[in-house]
């Protein structure tokens, strides 16, 4: 059965609008506690992170109320990027068992409250297990089964939101501190990011676009401590301006800003800090395919072992052609960094990513990390620059069109429109991907071919065809 709440990357939607109400998140917390903590080995200890949306704190409170029903201990790391929660979730402490040194994860789960690159009205969660890996689709479905059970029951909660509102009162403070603690792990994550960077001969001048999001403080500290000269934009979150005409999904302004700042590169991150896009000094936009190319080309120069690379159905053909020319295996997965990760694990690859800027390097992290990916890009760019090799691909013209649809349009109607568009326009002259987004209410149309004018024209034609088909079916 199709899942009702979980999409491509966790749960995401407009907060306060059905189904994602405060009460829903309380039930979600209860469902997580009942479905994922069955084993006696579970410590029932959870670490939360959040981005800068005004609703993030309320969502953490609501989920926590549900988790407290299962007697969980809850830690909140405050505003940190998604990869930091993945890192904290698997971060272990050393113990000795049978005279052997082993590491045990401190947490059972990491929960990031974020809607990633969406605007502030949307919010949601991503859940990581104690290996720092996003939970499986089966586990998500199990949580949904519990949600459906609890939605139809009257629950007498042990705690409610007054538990947090009254936290400064002496009678409640001790109890709150036992069950819900705010902790500062920011420096640990900064130290981790810096530990991934090898020596760079050139200290680049950088412009950082932090999307008024989760990296608004951390990224500045990392790149400053790494020795780069930095200019910062979009680092003043107000709860409502995350991803608003900024960040990795809005690149209209940053090429001119990079030029005006005399920067070598602009590094544009998304709201929760797990993906990035780079702009060079000429104003060229380097997406995830270019970043992977740069890293792999640099590894080849340094004779580093590369077993293979995973991209997605959206990855530009130019990257696949380059990898084949170097006798490096290339595999495509469905869209979504979770799908990329699964195929990487299946084939024992350590490098992969999406055109959108999710870059996975399993040597360092089990999820996309915009800071680590940027540091790796800069390191391998330095290697390429020393050899006078460019750090971007000559890509096939490609256009991605987002056709937004109303929420009440059924999946059946959308599926019909997508299939009939595929049947009509698919040909050997182009590479065509049409799919329903798993994170937004839109249909994504990707057209790739050798001729840019053809790509632009056929993209518009397909968009019009689908829009008309949807209208005729309503």
C-alpha cells in the first residue's frame, strides 16, 4: 500500500494544516516510541535537531510529548544541520566487554525537524537510526500503521504542552531536566567537518549563501577556522525567511554577488544543510554532477581507489560518459538521497549523489553534508587547478520544469497525465524523465538532449500537454 505521510525524504508539508497539526505530531511521537523501541537493547534515547523555521520548536515539543509516553529520554541540540543529527545519532562511547574495546551508540534515534529546501510554512521530520542512516521504508510504514491506530483513540497524555510552557517553574524544572535536556553539540560537529579537510595550497575567497537556515552560524565558523576568506549572505534567520529567494534552489542573485565580492566560489546551501550548489567566479553554476566530477577527477589524479559511483535518473549523461571513459562503474538510482545511499551500500561504493546537490561520501558521513562536500570540492579543485584542469563538466543541455498542481488532484489523474506525456514524447532524440515530486506538490519534467533550443522547446510543449491533460481529467 502507498504510504500516507512519509514521502521521498521523511514527512513534509504545511505545518498547522491537516494532517500536519500539533496533535498529529504528538501522535507521531507516540507512534515512533511504540513502533521502533520494541527491543530490550533500546535505551529509548533520542537526539533532536531543527532548522530555523518558526514551527520547528513546537514540532519538537509535540513529538516529545508522544515519546514521553514510552519513557524516552530526549536531548535537543537546537539549530544544527541535518548531517549533524546523522552524526550525533551514530556517535558512540567506548566501553569494554569481555576485555574487548567496542563502541556503543549513545542514541537510538536522531530526529531532524526540517522541510529542507521548502519555504517556511512547510515543515516535517527526517529520522535516523543509531548508525546515522535514514530509517527504512518498512519502518516508516510501521510508524504509519501506529499513527492510524492512535488517530482514532482518545489518549490521556502523561504530559502536554504545558510541560514545556511551565518549564521555568521550580516544581516542573527538575522533572523536565530528567526527561528533556537541551545540549550544545555544535563544536563537535565543527571539529568533525574540519577533520575531513586535507591541506589546500590556495586559501580561496568564498561567498557563503546560508539560506537563512540551519548552517547560518556553523558554516561561518567552519570555513573561517579552515583559513578561507569568507563573505556571508543570508545568515539572518527570522523564522520565516528560510530558503526565501536564497539558498541552493534560488540562484538568481548569487552569480553577481560572487563577482562583486571577487570570490573564487560561491557556496549555496539549502535550509537544512544537506545539499549545495557552487557558483564559480565566472558566474557558472556547478551542480551536484559537477561536484562529483571534480571529486572523482581529483581522486584519479591522486591515484585514489574508486570502485564506482551512484547517480540518479536525473544525472547528466556527461557525467556517465566521463566515468565510463575512465573505466569507473556508474549506476543510476531513483531520485532521493536515500535511494542513492541504498545502491551505494548494495554495491560497496563510497561516492554518489544527486544533481540537486546531495553529495554522499560514505568515508565521512552516511547522508548528504553541504559543508563536508564543499570542503572536498575545494580540496580536489585545488588539485585540478594545479594541473590546469577545469572543475566542471561540458554537460548535455538539460532543463527541469516544475509544474505545480493543486493538492486535491488525485494521484490517479497525475499518473495518467505522466504516462500519456511519456508515451507521446519519449524518443531516441532525448532523455525524458517525468515524475511526481516526493517533497512538493508538483510534477517534475526533465528533458536532456544535445541541442539546447530543442530542449527548451520540447520542455515547454510537454509542460503544456500535461497541464491540459490534468485540466481535462478533473
